């Protein structure tokens, strides 16, 4: 059939129904990749952003700091890029209480930043100031910089009550306690007693230089860890593996030449390792919180007040054992492993509080999303949404909390 005989194309009729929302660009300042808990927190951010905005959003990740070219944190260069490209900004703290991640910060650049800002998972680290008094840093910022940033952050979720008190003292009365974001990880549909003991014992380690213990005790910790491994093997656990959740701990794991180690940087891999382990011992509070959320039993050795605060907020501090005495870690771990029923009871009792944290976080994200959409709509150099178009539908703002007590 020749082209001349082809029937003319019928004009297309636009689909009925409301017009689509404008696409928003949301930037997220977050810790660098390499830490499993921080990757899990970014996954939580993705989930909340998707629930609050629907599909019409771009989530762009930027490091908190440490970029030699200045393209990280809140420097003059990044603020210029944010004002040019972004419609909203999320500043995400680390899920690791011993993290050394700091926000690159320029107070003059902050004055020129014109975006809605949400803070998530902010947590303080204790230290002693020049006068010998106890103090706290959040995102590695000194107090005057923290005060300036907190006052510009319209929605601010702290990981624990102590950080909230500190931020309120710095002028951020609007800060609220939202718990650790990793508590929103969905548990697996497998009972704890159904785990398959194929990979032996896993020990989640941290470099002792990053554990907050005195330098004089670090060599003792290495010896105690070797004794722990030897005790487990004498008790019939032939396969004992170290588990690294942070790239900064790889050198320490490598130095423990008598034990193989596994590196995990994705939640599905972490879950798979734990599912096939007969026992999991951890020296990291972020691993303990993720295990509790995912429904995997664990033995936890804690160190320092920075480690204690997130576990207290999660209702799990009673399960943690201190490291003041480094002798007999293997015996203590096996004795606690025989009482996993107590951990299950603590977890079930804490579920309503975790659900409250999740609802509060979802509500803050919805408010943030509304402000971002309002800004996006009013942006003069982009096509605006016709007047009368709803900013968010009920389906896009509705968040269901699936985790409920049994």
C-alpha cells in the first residue's frame, strides 16, 4: 500500500484524570558509602521519600564531607549547585555511634541556601572540652555552626533524647526524637528458631581504635577477641568468621590472621549471612539494632555512652553486656545465647515504640514533601502546576506501619 493510500492518523486524546505532579529534585547529604548501617539508613530515606512524593522525585546523594574538590557538605560550591538544581535537602546523620563522619560546613554559604531542609538521624558524640567539661558534637560541628544549621533545618529528627536536649539548648526547640532509622527495616518472615546453622559463628567486629576504649586497653581487646574465638572452637563451633560491616575495619580484620572474615555492605547479603549462622556476636550497636529490626538473634557487647543511647531508645539496653571486664567473653556470650527468649520478649515489648518512631518520621517527611512541592510549583524558571492541582494525594501521603506486636 502506498503512502498516499494510508489513512490519516487520528489525533490523540489526552488521558482523563488529574495531571501528573512536577518532578522534584531532592538532594541528600549522607555519610560516604562503605558502612552497612549507613547504607540501610539511605534505603529508609528512599522509602520515605517515595511514600511522601510518589514516583515524581529524583533523590540525589551527596557526601557529608571529605571531598577535596569541595563538592560535599554545605560548602559554597555545593550550596551553589543546590540552589541551582535542588528543590529540597535532607541532611542524614550516621547510624554508627562511633562514626568520624563530619559535615563540611561554610556558615556564609548556609546564609545563601534557599531550600526546605529536613534532618534525619542526627546523633551527638560525647567529648571533653578544653575546660574538662562534658560536651557533645553533632555532625562534627562546633556549637555556633550547629546552632546556625539547626535553626535553618525546619524538620529535625534526632536519634536519641540526649541529642534532642543538646540541640534544644542550641536553639532547635523543634527537634523531635525519632529513634534510629534502621529500626524501620522490615523483619523477615522466618522465626528465629528456624535459622539454619550452616556458616557457624559470626562475630561482627570494629577496629579497637574506633571503639572508644582507652588506648591502653586496645591490645587487651585483641587478646580477648582471640580468646573468644578459641573458646567458641573448643565448644564445638569449628567455623568462626569475623564479619565486617564497615570498610574502615577491614585492616583490623585482616590483621586477625587466625580467623577468616566476611565483608557485607548490603542488607540482603547481611540477612543471608545471619540466616545461615547458628550464633551472631557483635561489638557494634548499629549491627545490634539492625538485627533486632530484621528479627535475628544476637549477643551484644557494648562500650561507652555513645553506644548506650541508641540502644536505650530502642528498649534493648538491658540485653547488652559491658566491656569493662575483657575476661571470659566466650563464656559470657554462650551463656547469653542460651537466653534468646529474653531478647525476643524485649523486642516484642519495644515494637509499639518503634512504630511510633516510624509514624513520626513519616509525618515529618510528608510535611517536608509538601514544602518541597510548594516550592517546586512556584519555581519561576520551570513549568508550574496548573492552579487547583492537589500537591499530594491521599495514596501518596499514606504510610502504613506493618510492624505490630504479636
